[in-house]
C-alpha cells in the first residue's frame, strides 16, 4: 500500500541524481468526495480491479434468476452496509486513466491536438508512434480503502409513478465525508522528452483533472479534484459554466445508510434529470423525451452513454449542521457548478433550473416546504426542504457584481414569458422532436401549460425557520404551514388529500410508497390580500387527468383556486362551474 508513493519518490530522486529534475513533475490534488476508480487488493500482487467490481454486475443478485445468479452479483444495500461497508482493497487512480483524461481534454482543443499526438503518442492503422511522457498511478497520501456507495434509479418512480427502484451497491475511493489527498506524477522519457515538454504536459494534467475529474460517473460529481494552489480550469471550447451558491435546509438526506445524513452530488443530478424530463415530456413524445434526456445527461441502460451536462458540488464550512432546537433538521451550504454547451446551458438547462428551484427543493422530502409534522405516536418531526440558489449578476450602477436569488418571482407574466422563451429554444434545437400537445393524457409528471398548474397561496404568517442560525423560530406545527400545506393536511371527506396516492402521496408505504402529485415551496414574498410574510408556491401535476373530471387532482385544483389570496401563476385552471 506504500509502494506507489515509494516508486514516485525513487523516480524523482533518480532524475535529480542524473541532473534531469526537469523531466519529473508531481503535485498534490484533493478529492473532496468520492471517485469511482481503481483498487489494489494486495501490495505484493499485480492484480488491479475496478473499484466498482467487487460487488459484481449491475443487476442485483436477489433479483436474478437462480440459473444465472453468480456469487459476486450485488447483494442488497442493507446487507452490504451491515457486512461490507469497507472492503480490504486500497483505492488509487490508474495512470492510464489520467493519460486518457488528458488526451480527451486535448482533443477538444484543435490548436493543441496535433501537439498532444506528438507528446503522448498515437496509433493509426498499423502505424504506432510511441509517446514521450509516462503517467504514474496516483495513490492517496494515506492508504485509503474503498467504501460502499449506491446508485438509486428514481426516474420511473419520481416522474412516471411506476414504482420505486431498488438501490444498487458499488464501491468508491472516498467515504463521502473526509477529503483525500493524492499525489499525481508524470515523467519524460530520458533522451526523448525535454523539460519544456514535460512542463507543457503537466499543465494539461492540471487542467484536465480539475475540469473533468477522474474515474466514471464524473458528470454526476464523482471524482472531482482540486489542485493545490489556485487554479480555475478552462471550460471546453463552446461550453459555458454557471456557478450557484446554494443553501439547503432539510429533514435529512442520506446515502447507503438512512441514519447517516449526507448530501450527495447525485442528489443534484437526479433533481436536474427529473426536471429536464418533466419539461421535455410537455413538448415531445415519451420516446423522444427520454432520448433527449439521455443526450443531455447520459444513460446507464440499455447502453451506457455520456451526456453533455456536468454537475459539481463544492462543500462549504456549513455541512450537515444540525438545528439548534428540535425537531431536528439539517443545513448544507456550498456551490453548485453546472456546465454544458453554451446554447444548451443558457437556453435549455438554466431556465429549467429556475423553474425547479421556484416550486420545490432537492433530496429527500423535496415536494414539501420545511415544516413540523406530528407522527402517529404524537412526537414532532421535521419534514420537507427549503432550497435557495443565488448567483452573481452585473450591477450596472455600481460597476460591479451583486448577489441575486435565482428564482421566478410569483407573477403570472414572468412565469409565462420564461416558459415561452424556453419553448422557443427547444423548438429551435430539436424541431423534428417537438410535438404539439404531447403527453397531455400521460399518467406522469408533465410540466407544461396544459398538464400542470402552479398557484401562489398565502402563508404562513411568518417565516418559521431562522436559516442563518439553523433553528426553528416557530415550533407550533400549524404555524409552520401555509394555505397550500393546510389544504394537503385537511381531513375533510371527500378531500383527504394527505396519503392519498392519487394526490398527496404515501411516503410511509415502504416498498409500495407513492410520491405526491403536488409539490409545495415556501417563499418569503408577502401576500397582500391575507397580510402574510410568506407564500407557498403549489405545483400540481394533473397526471393525465383533466380539470373537468371528478378526479381527486381536479378537485384539489378547484380548492386551490378558492383559497382567498390565491394567484394562478401558470398552467391549467379549474372550470368556473366546479364545486
């Protein structure tokens, strides 16, 4: 486990003794979260396996037919958490992986692509040209074993309401909590490379590693690296990067263990993916919408495909901090980085993000505002989330940037204009895929003016959460809810919206859980009619039902419209004759 670092030390000393110190470059990089890279079972063997390999194929062992089940197929996440949280395998970053990343980075830059082939080598038909630079394996400074992680397919459950997927196990370098320092090194082959050429490639290494990350699933935030010292990697040509500062207050997100509070980059990835799909289902057939989502954000099945949108989460000092008073909730603050081709980012992805952050949160409980809930045993519990994104915009009067909230103000004209601008961009980008009135009858969460409704309703009277100090200012459960939440909670037959699987969802349903068809977000915008400091933004997905039907969603839509001080911001509205 120390042989990797020892090799780097000996090679560096060898170059110094021979007066060739310019042919050797090394540097420290930190891995703040996890990387899906390689692992090394024993320091005295040459066997190298992928960090994801010890738990077997992607299919879950318990779900495989007995005739094809293999001993190494994945166990249930709970079993792995109990018996195999950590494997006796030491993680590392293969030198071949670093070399491949550098080549991929250079291929995006035509001005240095030929230079890259000269220095790193190439094969063309039967002609092989050897490179001048060697890439060493990068090992953590402190020997680090690989730990359990999960991938949790949620698309069908979250958007199509077709049943909850089972989390699948794999293993990564890093535990999601502690930052890991790795040593990356390259060397020029004596007699072939010059010190200037090594320095040139080393700068490529620093740029590629910090821009792309290492290993697989990098577009979901795995493998993100930071170089020692200040380094702002240059985006790929034609790509643009958007930085958000986020604050998230929630009942508690988790990974492999529900009792361990953990905000993960994959929470953001799933959040964005589901919202992109909801929007595309409003203008494309289901088949075309899923194809387009795959092009933007990648796919794992039936075939692996890389998307063009990348996300990265950067931690701040406030990370998983528990509230000062009960019932406990948790706070995270940091940066969210989103990059994509410039036209796709600015015209397609960012407008969707603006809508998504305006109607809900991210992670567990994202469909409800952060509020207090009485459980069946009478105890209080925190439920829901509060998500805030801010960004920097030019301040024309002061000649510098200022911080603004990234959201849609509760005004119908603003919502309609934002959607129409997004729709025009989609029609321009994919003219052959757009279908007028697509999926109006699909039993899914389809976001469009004809398939969902968004209302702003009053309440609560005051903001119940002190987000700066992470504590409840109001601990009366009723006072933490506005009129939208009151409507969900009311038990007035035939309403009974809460835990109704056709409207309010049933999170307590275990394996038969159903998510709600309505999401609610609290915003600190006063309601002048009811004189409240806050409002709730209620987004109702009709899921194939029409406002004229007698379905429970159409009745909820009618009740929304009857709330005193309610304003319809977007989408369908109930018939005037509905009671």
